C-alpha cells in the first residue's frame, strides 16, 4: 500500500510540475493558477463532484463532458482545459486535487512565498490575521501565505508553523509539558 502512495505522490508531483512549466512558457501562469484555485474550491465544496471524479467506474467521455461544461462556466484557460482532458485520457484525473494543490504550492514557492499555519484558541478577526501575516512577513523578510484555523482545544495562545519552525505558545502545550514533568518526577 505504501508503494501505491509513493507512486501517486510522485506522479502528482510530475504532473503539477509539467503544468507549471507549460503555464510559465505560455505566459498564462496567473490565469491557470486562478483556474486551479477555482477548480479546487469546486471540488471541496461539492461532495457530489468530488465523489464523481474519484469514481473509477465513470466513463472517460462523461468525465470529459463535465470538464467541458465546467470550462465553459468558469472560463478556464485553454491550456488548463487541455491539461485536464489529458489527465482524463491517461486515467489520472482522480489525482487532480493532489496535482492542483501541488501546482499551487510550486507557484507560491517560485514567487518566494513561505507557507505558514496558524492555529489560535481565540477566533481571530480578519484584521488580526492580516496583522499577524504582516508581522511574520517582516520577520522572515518574505511574503507569507497564511493558513489560519480556529482550534478551541488549545485553551489559549497560538501555534505558528512556518516550514520546519514551530512556535507553540498554547496553554494546552504548557499543560502537557507540566504533566510530563510531574510524571517524570
């Protein structure tokens, strides 16, 4: 089973890198990145569509017809539409979500952006999130792409992860450390 996972990750990485290179060569990178975000949003918001694309019994022609309709509704770039059709032809469309997420990460990486994950016990306002993003951008001297989640289990404080750097100021973590010290004593 782990070999299949490795294969799927490797394949997804190759396809996403190929899409990036094609989009970059054709000077349509911003449009294709926008299309990619739109399709990912559609996949995550529609359980029926998500199940449809992952169903191995779906006919290639039916899948192509759906992509054509989506392409018309979302005004997808021709290169992006052809790429999706290519994935269908090669029976790799069930990887599309992984491929597009990886593609977006490659785009972000090539622009020099860093990904940051922030969890907070308190539900932050958009203004507070923007201030945090700006502060992190200033400290790391690069653009930060922030993924924020509200996690009440932290009790209080923040958990910030940027790359391999993690800063955990949550009360939950402090309680766990205290519990560990008490057990060891």
